[in-house]
C-alpha cells in the first residue's frame, strides 16, 4: 500500500509499505478512502516527537472501508464504512465505558514515557 512516511524533520515522502495485517483479535484493517494531514502531524513533521523513526507512517484521522477484522471484533463487519478519530480506546476500561476514550488506560503501548512526561497517561493515538 502507499503511505506518507516520515524521513527526518521537515521531510516526508509517499512510499510503498507492507500491507497491514490483523495482529490482535480486536484489530480491524481499513482500505482508506479519505484522510488528511492535521495540525497534530506538524509536531511529527517538525521532528518534535522523539520516538518517531525514519520510515514511520504518519496520518491519524481517516475514513474507509473495513476489509479485515480480528476474531474478537463484534461491532464491525467487512464492508462497513467507518470514520476514525485520532484517539484509540479499548472500549472496556473505566474511561471508555464513560465516553472518555482519550483517557483510555489500555491502548497506549509505551505509557511509561508519557507518564514520566505528563504525570499520567492518555490514550494511544494513531
Ligand atoms: Zn489530528
Ligand atoms: Zn479504554
């Protein structure tokens, strides 16, 4: 597939990257039909996010068609058209169950870095 990939500060390129695969039973794979670079991407573009590495795919707000789902997904089916916000919520923690997905306790893989920086964690962000 084609993706916008960060190379270094102020340098992004459209590259061919491996197609995504379902890795977790709760994953869904979309064929993206529309997306855009937003203001948050400027932090990455400018080189201000220290964990971003050359080749990382950027872009975190999109819409598309579901083309594959994991065995644990029960609220989507292949062919559904969806709009995806930047925040990732697990759907089952205290915050997700109270419609505060941006505070999800379970979606960020490296929360210790954020906790050290901000004193607490937020959700992961695409
Ligand atoms: Zn954004
Ligand atoms: Zn959650």
